[in-house]
C-alpha cells in the first residue's frame, strides 16, 4: 500500500510540473500586444502662401472616398476639431518650432470634446499616452512637414508650402491649399510612412 501511495505521489508531482511548464511556455510565446483600434479619420493642416492666392490655413478631414460625410469631396473641409486632434497638432507644431495654440483654439470654433463620427475611433490622448519623435531626411511629398501615426495608422499631418516655389512643388499654377496632390497619392504616402513606425506607441514623424 505504501509503495502504491509513493508511486501515485510521484505521478501527481510529474503531472503538476508538466502543467506548470506548459503554462509558462504559453505565456512566453504570447507577448502582450496593444489591442487593435481604428479606423481613424486623418485630419490635416495646409499652410499656404497668401501672396499666390492660397488660403493662409486650411483644415481637412480625410473621410474614406465615397463616404456620405465626405459629401462628394476628396478633401472635405474640417469645420471643427476634436480636442484630441488639437492636442496632437499642438505637439506636432512644437516639433516644428511653432506655437499653434491660439490658432487651433479659435479656428473656426473652439474644439469639441464630444465625438461626432460613430463609424470611426476618436484620436488617442497624446498627453496621457506620450509619443516618440521620428526624424526623417527624405520628404515624401512637397511641403509635407509632419505626420502623427498610431498603430501604423495616420492620425494627422501638416503641409507647409509657404517657402516653396511652384516649380519645387511640381505645379504650374497655384491652388487654394498650396499643393496639387491626388487623394490616392496622399493616402498611399501617409500609410507608407506610418507603416515604418512602432505600432506600440504614438509617433510624430518630422521631415527635415
């Protein structure tokens, strides 16, 4: 009887050790990753040269092509910004040496805290989540100064063409936004640049 009990004890101990090792291996093989969010609606700022007839500043919200809220436009005007978008633009501006606080809090109305677009995720809180800055030497599009990405998705971007000639922008005539870039090309470049960022963190890309 004692022999049988000892055998059972050894068997149970072996089973316990095997179960424990299996559990540890599962945990090691399954690293914690951030949960997938989105989709987001990228929002953009265009700073243009007023002397060539461009608007001083233009805000756009890139709804998917054909979306009802786009109202048939490739670059729908953003008439109001969410507070999360404003906070992101403020940090982007700082990386470029700009203080955009007054402009962003006055144009065209104060930012809103409620989110209107139920089909899309609101922007993450850049103050609580923090961010990293990626500096890149090659500018993918004329005048593109900065992009903010989250989980490899574009959140916001800034164009500044005030110091660029039409020739440097590959343009023959001025436009109200200061650039002449198709929506498909813009979407492709924003996505490409964000694919090269760390999916675990908010990233601000600065083109130098």
